[in-house]
C-alpha cells in the first residue's frame, strides 16, 4: 500500500508542477509589447540565472512561437 501512496503523491506533485508552469506561462504571455518586455527583462535581471531559468525558458519558447507565427503570416 505504501508504494501506491508514493505513486499517488508523485503524480499529484507532477500535476501541481505542471499547473504552476502553465499558469506562469500564461502570466508571462501577457508581456507582449516591447515596453512590457523591457520592464520584465529589468525585473528578471535583478535575479540570478539559477533563479530565472524557468522564466527565461518560457520566454524564449514564447518568443520563438511568436517569430514562427509572424513568419507564417508573412509568407
């Protein structure tokens, strides 16, 4: 029975981490304009790379998606 509890706990932790990552991604997606992004970059710059790794990864992915969408609309 302990192994079942461990698996359930691990799945719950994973689900919570996924939901937190999704919420963070949604919040970061709101920073769209150059001014908003500059402000965000200044806030992020006050912290170490270790502290902002997840945020930077999300922003890089979002930037790549926006560039791709823009390129698709231009062709």
